[in-house]
C-alpha cells in the first residue's frame, strides 16, 4: 500500500510505498542453466532451477521457477492468454513435507512476490522446514505481463496536476494495448489465477500469508474459495471496505504523533528534541511551501557534491517513507532538527536515497487497474485532511490516473467483511503509518478463530521481526492462533531516536 511518482515531490513518490509490504526492492530471477533432468514437477507444473536475487539484500535464494498460462479474460477462455511467473521453494525437509503449501501474497498493489522474496525468506525459516512455499507474481507485476508505466522526463521534473496523470495513464494504456487489457488485472482476476495454480499443483488446501495489499487478496480468496484454505496470516491488515490510499493523511498523522510521544518519554530524546515532531514537521512544511530551499548535498551513491531543491514535499515525503520502519523513523527527529536550523543537506541526501530505493518496486499500471476498479468510486474526500501534514493532495493524486486508465469493476459483495471459522493470525505494528492496528481489530470481528498480535514500537511489516518467524512456524503447524504462546514478543522494544549522527544515546 512501498513507486516513485515524480522526482521532486516525494510525498507523491511515497504513494505506492504506502501500499507496499516492506518497501520496494529491485530484484530479479536468474534462471539457472541446468540439464533437462533438472526439471521437477509440482503436480502438473514443470519447474526449472533458478536463483531469486534482490537488489536490497545480498541473500540469494535457490528455487524452482516456471510459467503458467491463464486466459486474460476468464469470461472468454479463447481470448489472449498471459503467462504467470511462478517460483516454488521446496520444503527443506522434503521427506516429511506437508501437502498443504503456503501461498505468499505480496503488497502494493503492484509488488512482485518473486522479487521481494529474498528479503522475506528468513521470516519463513521455520515454515519452510515442512511446507513448500509457492510464489505467484500477480498478473500485471514482476514477470507476469507487468503493467509498468514510467512518466516521461518532462513530467518527472514537475509537479503534475490530475489531468497530467490521466494523460500519462492514457498514453501507457495505448502502449500496452497490444499485450494487455488493463480491465482484467483486478484482485478478483488474481484470486482466480491463484485458484488455477492451486489446482494445477494438486494441493487440496493452501495456507495464505498476505502482507498489506496482499491481505486484501487473502481475504477475497478465502471468501470465494473457503474450502480451499487451511489457515491465513494477515500482516499489516487492510479491511475489505478500506479505500486504499484514502486515509493515508490521517494514518500517517497518527503514527508521527505516537512516535513523538515515545521520544518525549525518553529523557535524552526529550532534552535533545524538546519540540513535538509533529509541530516541527508542520513548521518546516509551512516554511518550505513559501520558500523552497536550494541546497548542496552529497550524492548518496557516489558521494559527489550535487545541488538540488528541498520543498515541503521533500520533508513530508521523507517523513512518510521513514515512518514505515522504526530503524528509519529513529533518524527523523535528528534530520528534522537539522532542517529546522537551515541545514537541509542530510534531508535532501536521504530523500534521494529513499527515492532510488523505491523506484521500480511497483508496477504502476497494475496498481491503477486495482484501485481504479475497487477503490476510486468509493473515495470521498475528507475535509479534515486539509489540516494534516500530507493534506488532501496525496489521496487525490492516488486516483488521478483513473479517468485515463481502462479499468474493470469489483464484484458484488467485494467490500463485505470476511466472516469465517478459519484460523487466522493477524499482525500489526504499533506505529504502522498505513495499516494501523485498529484496521486488524475491525477484521477480527468476523473471525471467531482469529487472534491479533500487535508488535510494540514496530511499523509496517512484521513477519521477520523478533520471534515472529518461530511463531509463524508454530501457527502453520497447529493452525490454532489462540493457542500460540506469544510471550516472546514482549521483548520487542522501541527503537530510540538518534540524538546525533553518531547514533543513539547510550
């Protein structure tokens, strides 16, 4: 719910970041060249050895990769077919592997499950002992006929209005028209693909693990195919009736206030940063709206001196992206304090770094196919957003492409809450800026066999934190969320803010 929209307006660059699981990564699949005998079958699908590699981590994961064709328009099976990109992570103890695999569902909308996996593989170390993991690049993402729409250079250097986004969408739709009809790249199409893959590998039931937007996919699949699901894990929960992007201004505001309160409970932090972080952000935004600053800064990759502009969007965009993880959020008070004293170079350099890291992590066109079909018509602008740090523009621009992007519709009952007897483990970070714990509490109301765990001091995406990998493995074995002994999570601590660029106060 973590694509960069325009270069010098990071608040909008963070839009796709706000829909993502853990922030984007540039990664890929390196198929291993092997003899024909290396082919392995999972049910009726033939896989070949491959290596999953990520640009954000040195970890490479050995896997089996395949493609699986599905009709683009399921109402017309004779229509054009598209190839879904699949990866299979065999159980590490294959001799005792269970016959109910795990399907991991990535965030976004627009993130590739295969590409993000190297970052997440350690979180599934216990799960993978006795369970296969299956990754399906959702149609329109990764190597599954990706719908990527890059803005032209002249747009990338400006602050576009809504019509500019709509024009970009029309241009992109024309470019992909020979290979894709964007109307058929919705969540409903995706869960039909998942069901087809499940049937092809011969699994009677699957375990679903969804992150952020992937929690929507999981809930929709479980509602449509309840007999095919054994258990569900929802990390960073998006309720079915949530308008993705519509509440970012408020959820971010809440996260900043919570983080600032935590700072003021620590004597060293309160002494170093006596001003409330929210107030300091608001002051900086007001100053830079009237007078953007020219600054000399060091390129985060080369170290070379560069010049650039710091405006209100630079500040709010960096704060938004930093709020996803406590490790980056801990830098925010220091960076804001530097900027408040007219020293903007650290802020500008970090903004450049974060922008590069999120660039290319989301398939923008696929994201439009989802939100324009499922969310845009339900968005009602909240007048109170005018008084927030991000303001109403973020939500407006999130849907600005929809008039120019061909899109389908959501089926009847799509926004109804999931009501199920299935065992469900719901996870939230206390300081999550886009899917706060209260969202999971809403979903939990319809899940009598569900349990919600809130990880103290954490942000968006919790699967790999603390003892969660072990708890995840235990839940997959027992399929009983309420029986889990989650006391080990009590050791999770807040990440204290940096008081200087040398690090934390001892």
